[in-house]
């Protein structure tokens, strides 16, 4: 008989936590979690208390044997944990606002995980995830780390490459939304289709097959991006701008929604500049949404996940994290799209790289399904972006200014030369409090 499990969630005061709790509740018959520890920092204490009280109400209403603990002491929580999930944001929403606004001032894309903003999120986040890994090595050396802190791919690679921690899986909700949206477009059940994803986080492509092995990718492209198609909104945080149909047909794969930043940079930049003047950047929109969510969470009678959470932009993230834990614990072999070590799945990238691919989740982690080689249009962008990621991760770890500048220069969404240097300098100053590795030099 397996013992009850201890799960620790770092960033426990997140607005996503109710979905995580719901996911654990509905799997409790096969995933016996006895302790759920929600961890946050002093600045997140109020949110932790609100969402923690709600988590306790949800568990009580479900009638399951699980104790919810709230703490600001990460080390206390991590001791003897079986699984650790991470969903934190270094610098809170104010840092995201800077990531979005400052690049726009320079006429560049300002986005949470892409361009200069995404790189700065990595600079702030990677030292923290590595410090968590050091605590895990001491306090829970057998635990699995399930990360859905963005940028999820770079965070996962940092843990593998610099944390030297193999028991890590990165997670993103974008592939989940693609499966749901495109199954509906094709008028098929999800379980009757096979989605083959390959690439890196927020830069992947996929193909779709039916039970008979028939390739349905072109049909999905026609129905989604064809001249008569009605665009389907897949994720809340990206403008649903129509891709150029002929380009997607040539790719013969369906791109991630984030490809709009690379395939339609000018149009996306104009849209961001317009939003800045009207409703505000996405961070400002999310901040308002979160405030309304936490008002809902304060209701002492609310003991279930409210529908409004789906507008937050990360729907199904937390539920997928629960399924990864379930599949590892019960050796289920569930097919999921995750960030994991390449191990030869994509021929165009090193075996050591973190890639986002369709994988089987077993007791020994993620087993990536072999993809092979990409054609030139995919391969060129993928290899540039992976090199940029490697430099960004190195800069985050070392605090080396020249490496950060080199990463900026390589990123297709950042202008090079003096403009890149000026943007880098301003963002380093704006985020000074969260970048000691750069400022101690």
C-alpha cells in the first residue's frame, strides 16, 4: 500500500490555486494527497490567506482526507515532499507591467514570455528556481518538480543544465487549448485524434492524425485559417490575429499562437501599442481580473472553482499539473505535451536541450516521442530561438552583461546595436531589486 502524498505548491497565493485544488480533489480516488502545502512570500501573504482559506473550504466540501497548510517558510514546507509544483512570479504583476511597457517605448514587442520582456522574466526567475532546487536536494531529494512558472521552457532547461536536477517536467496550457479547440473544429472527440507536437515552449508546431492514421493537419488549417474560416480564440492573452493562410499551408503544421509575434511582428506591435493607449497592456488587464477574482475568493460560502478563472489566460494549467503527478505516481503512461530533455526526439537540437514535445508520462518521468527533423522554415527559427534561450539562461545564472546583450541581439523581436543596449540598460535598472546577479558585478 502506497503512503499518502505530500505536495508543495510554491506561489500558493496564485489565482490559479483553486484549479489545482479542484484537480487534486477529482483525482483523490487514485492520488491520495494527505498534505497540501501552499507557500508564498511576505508580499503575497494576503492573497495566500484568501486563496488558502478557499482551498480549505473546497477540500472540506469534497469530504476528502487532506490537510491544507499555509506558510511563508519554504524550507518547512519542502521537508519530505513527494511533489513540488511551482507557479510563482518574481516581482509580482508590477514587474510584468515593466516587461510589457518598456520595450514598447523603444518600438519593440512587449510581452510576458517573448522578446525582451520574456528574457527579463527569465533573468528574475531562474536564480529563484535554482535556489528552490538546492533546497529540494537537501530536504526532499526524491521529489518531482512540476514547473509551470514562465518562461516554462527556459526554467526547465535551467533546472536540468545548471540545477543538475533530472526529476523535472515543465508545463504549458497552450498545447492543451490547441487540442480542445482543434478537436471541436474537426468535429471529433479528443480521444479519437493524435496530436504530435514538437519545438520549444511557446515556439512549437504540431500535426493531427485520426485513429486510422489519416493526416488531418491540412483540414484543420483550412478550417482554422482558410479564407472562409471564422478565427477561433485559443488563448486569452494573445490577440487572435489571422495568420497568412499560404504561409501556414507551406509549413504543413499548425503553429503555436505565440508564432504571431514572429510571423506577424509589425501587426502585433501595432496592436500592443493600441492596447497600451486604450485598455492597457495585458498585465494591467490581468491585474484588474485578479482583483475581481480575489474578491470572489473572499466569499466564505465559495467552495468550488469559479467560472471566471477561465478568463485568466492559463486555463487548464493546474489541472494538467495534477494529471502529470497522477501519471507519475500511478505509472499511467498518459500522453501529454511537456517540456523535458530532448534525448534525440528532435534531431535539429542537442540531446541535452529542453524541448516541448508530445511525451508519455510514466513513473520515471516524461518519455518524449521521437519527432525527427524539421523543414527549413521551422528549423531556422527554432535553432535561433534555442540559441537565444541558452544565452538568456547563462546570463540569468552568471549575471554577465555581455551575455545578456548577446541574447538580446539574437532575439528576432529585439532590435540590435545601440537600441538593444539602451533597452537592456533601462530594464536592468527598472528591475534592479530582483537582479542582484547583474548589479553585484
